[in-house]
């Protein structure tokens, strides 16, 4: 799962945040796997603290954290909602790329039409219900 | 890493977390004090009962052999009653609880409280000349006012006792059992502790709940969430609890 504001744990560095879901499952994190995830999302500072990261970097770390358990479905709640246009574009591209690369189903909720358009399929949720925008 | 997260949750500087830590710390200190008081009460009653048992004797019928003979009179100091027991040893090797084996006829022994009163009142000292202190096993409680005097065969004593635990007590019976006190103390600790800890987990715990929700979303099992919450509580509660125990 990827949250709107990243929700990295401030007391853990980037690599520790990424490996946290594995530890919570009782698994011993594979350093190579964590490093690979960070490289996949374009983050080169595993020892950095969340407070030292920009908004875009935090979301990249959050994406890496969501992927480290190799989920079949990646849920993203407004993953670009807190980012500027440039970072929003980069994170959306990253999500699509890693989802395709890992064969995960990507489910994104967003208010950003540009992000919605980039998905394979998009639905509009209104008071009247769900309406398919494109597929 | 889990411990670091627990510590971080506990030591966040936001107002709600600080308020929660204060409540947890106060709750821990209060519960510790109650637990210490309850434990002390149980030990105290146990000690009182043991001492009472040591001072229990069996009355013997006329014609039977007695180990001790005794009688009691009453004196008073500023309105407080002093139990004055006269004793005669009838069987060699038998001794009154709290009285040393070298005691001889004519010796006075007084309880620690009475000894203190004697130290402040020279007239009282004249009533119990040369009195030594009765040992701990010879008194029921610290504030008891008791005096013993060993007498010879020329004194007529009403009660004849055998050195076997029975229904006759020197001084007052404890009147309360350890079980009664233990049940009461445990109930007090449980009720008091539960109430205070519920208060500690109450509406000021938003920060903790938010963090636990995040860990849950990241795949933390209930056990891990409970570990984080418990570790956070322990970090807040341990120092004030230790301080309260030391203060007690």
C-alpha cells in the first residue's frame, strides 16, 4: 500500500523503512533485495532519514516499501496528492513501471486526471456511482 | 527496529503524546504505591499472625502440669492502657516469647513503645525499673503497651498454661487473616490499576493508535502491534514505577 504522504517512520532510515514490512512478517530482510528496490525506484541514499528527503523521494521510498513483499496488488491512496507536477509525473511513471516489471495489479485512487489517464483503465467515482472513463 | 519504533512512539514531542506519557507515568507510580502498600499489609498481617501464634498458649486444668503461670493487671499512662503481665516459669527450658533466656525473677520487660514512653517520662520509668525490651516475637504490634515481670513462687497467679499453641493469647489477637488481606489487596491493585491504565489508553492515545494503524497496514500482526504498544507503555511507566517503589 502507498499512502498520500508516504508515511515513512521518521525514526528509521530509508533502507530500514523499506525493509520494515519484511521484519513485521518475521522475515530477515535481504540487503540485496532492499538495495534492488531502492535502485528500482531511483533512490540512492539508503542511510538517509525521512526528514532529509524531498516529497518525491519520500514517495519513491514508500513505493519501494510497498513492493518489497512482492504483492500481487499494489494499492495507492492519492500517491501523488502531496507532490508538485514534476514529482507527480515521476511517481506516476514509477508506479506504472514497477507494477509492470513486478507483474502487480496497480489500483490507484487519485484526483489528478493526468494520473488517471495514464492507467490502463480508469473509473470515475461520483455521487451517482462508478463510471468508466477509459480502458 | 521494532523497539526503536516503540520508543519513538513513546517519546514524540506532540502535546497528546506528552499528555499520555504523564498519565501513564502517574498511573504507574500510583499503582506501584498501591501494590507496595498492599504487599506490606500482607506481610505485616502475616507477621502479626505469626507473633500471635507464638504468644498463644493452652490453659491447663488443675492437677495437670503447667509450663507457665501468669496473671495480668492494668496500668495506664495519659489515658492509654498498659497490660502488665506477671509470669512464673514452671518448667525449665520454657520461656515467654520475646524474653531472653537469661531473664530471672524480679526482671521487668517492656514493649518498644512503652520503652519510648519511659524515655520521655521519669515517673513512668520508676514503675518499671531497669526494664529491658521485649523482643519482636513477644509483641503484637509496634504501638502495643505491654510490660512483663517475672515473679517467684510467693506470688499467686490465676492462670496456668502449657507451652502449646491454644486459645489463650498474650496481648491482642491479630483478628485478620492473611488471606483476607491478600484478597483485599489484590482487588485494590487490580481495580485501581485497571482504572488508571484505562485512563492512560484513553482519548490521549491518538498518536499511538495512528502509528499502530500504520504498522497494521504494513502487515504487522496483532502480536507485534501489542508489543509496540506494551513497550511504549513500559518505557513511560518503568521509571516512575521504580521511583515510587524506591520512595516506598
